[in-house]
C-alpha cells in the first residue's frame, strides 16, 4: 500500500470544546467523502484558550476527554485513520500536555505524542507566548505504525528543530505530521520555508494541518495547511480560510528521492573542538 489520499482539516478553533466538536466533525466527514485515507487536524484543535487559568479549568484528563472520545467515535464511524493534531490533556492542577493522537479505523489509539519543544517567544507584534507556563514538555519522539509504513509525529514549534525530523526519517518515517497553530507573524515569514525544508532535508512527506484566523483574546493564526512532497513540491495549500484540502501521495516517491539524494546516510560526526579550531583559524586570517 504505497498510495493514499491525505487530508488536512483547517480550523478556526474556539474556546469551548463542545463548539469545536460541533464545527469540526462535519469537516472530517467532508474529508472522508473526498476520499481521504488519512485525515489530519491542527494543533489545539479541541480548545483554543490563551488564558492559562481558563485552560487549566477547562482541560480534561485523557480518560475523560470529550474531544478525544468524540473524534475516536467519529473515526470508527467513518472507518478512517485520523490524526488529532493536538488537544490539551490535564496532567495536574498546574500543568497540561499538548498531545497528538493517531486513531485507527476502529477508533483505537495507535500512538500518542506530547509536544517536546515549548513555544516561549516574543514574536515582534507585541505578543508574548510562554507555552511552558501551562504545558509540560514531552520527552520522547514517536514513530507510529500505519498500513503505509512508519509515520513520525511532531507538533508546530517542533518544525524549527531539524534534528527531530532527521531522527524520525532515519528511523524509517516516510510521512511526518506537523499540525500547527502558527502565529500570523511567524507564519508569513517562515511557514512555507520550514515545511519545504523539512521535507527536502529528509526526503519525506510533511503533512501540516493548521489553525487559521482570529481566535480568543485577539490571537491570530496563519492558516495555509500544506501537504509537501519529498522533493519539496507543495501539493496542496489551504490558504487562510477554514476548509479541507486533499492530495494523493505515493510513498514510492520517498525511496526515489532518497535514492537521488541519500543525505540521510551521509551524516558524519564532528566535535565542538573542530568548530572552535575553525573559528580561530578564521580569526587569524
């Protein structure tokens, strides 16, 4: 099974989980109706809550999570593979996990990935983000088994850490998902470059469903969910409105591209001393 149709569901998620279940479920149904074998949704798809106190109050533990239960049931009803880009999972009174789930056509959880890299930044438009204040970072990279081969799971800010993607690719991932809620400022500057770079570097498909538009507290996300091929071509781009994009992908292209440019096998060790020596030589010049 080397060929499949993948979909990105691009959303404008709200504060209340019930509202998001109601709005996003028909979009998942649409993706299935358009022939998708694997449907992906964005980061924090179940609750877009910028205020820490409210996020901690609203989030639920995994075993009681309404969004997770609803989307698992929907995947089983539609008999489809569904990547829940991420939802906020309550770990304690003080911390949540930003966690992605891969659901199989029976509604079973195949894999969980908790976002490793925390978005603690000032993006330049006056907005400050401190994800680590609310979320506990994950500690494990995740490679999930699918009928189409290993699938690597990442989330949003992870896209800026190429070693994670390289590790996943070298471990066998031909598809890597990167669901996101990229800010409008950083998205306009970096989104497409980063998505294509990770695909090209690793000779793999990058599938990134994204949040879009204005959310609670005036937060703005960039949209432009993309499906990128191993050679770097953007196969589909959702623009800036909520909706569904699909593309047929062929995993044979992964082997073909990696055969042309086998950089995954060309990594060589180096040391900090070598870098220091080169810097000293440059200074002497």
